[in-house]
C-alpha cells in the first residue's frame, strides 16, 4: 500500500512540475525575426512611415542586448529580462512631450518619438560608418 501511495505522489509531483514549466513557457512571447514599428495611428499629425526592425540583425550581428530597447524600470533599475512580456512603447511613452512631462513630472522619461529617436539614432551614430548609418536621412529608416 505504501508503494502505491509513493508512486501516486511521484506522478502527481511530476505532473505539477510539467504544468508549472508549461505555464512559464506560455507567458513568454515568441521573438519575431522582424517587424514594423508603426505608430502613425497614435499621432494626431502625420509622421514618417514605419520602420522595419530586424531582431536577428541587431542581436546577433551587432550584439545589441535585448535590454537596450526593452525595459521596465523599478527604483532606477531595468528589471525587464528576456522572455518577459513586451508592451508597446506607447504604453509608457506618451505621444506628445507635454503629456510625457505631465505624466512623469520631468523630462527624464521621453515622449514616444524622442524615446525611439534617442535610442535608435544614438546607437546608429556610434557606428560612424556611412553605409550602416541610415539616421542621416529620415528615409534611411522610415519606409
């Protein structure tokens, strides 16, 4: 009788482990190889076209860490880690400067356009290679 009870306990334990692993894996979002950043709907005025971003090119070829773009700050520390949910940038970065300043009480947190431009353009400027520096013209990034 004790053996049957022990076997049932082991089977239940293994089933719980598998279900916990499945739950964690289900929460992780798959990484799209490339996608368009298109926030034209969020802006009242017309803005440049969308930007095509390739994860593989940035992460593998250029060795850009995921946390260079993805972030969730708590106590001035980025606590976001690979596999965590990725919210749209507009969730935290309002589309206009006044709203960003009002929401955050300071300009430390950027509005959406400037958050993208600061992150993307600053990195591309560091390349110092004209062939790999599309930031010099809006159409270099915006389709």
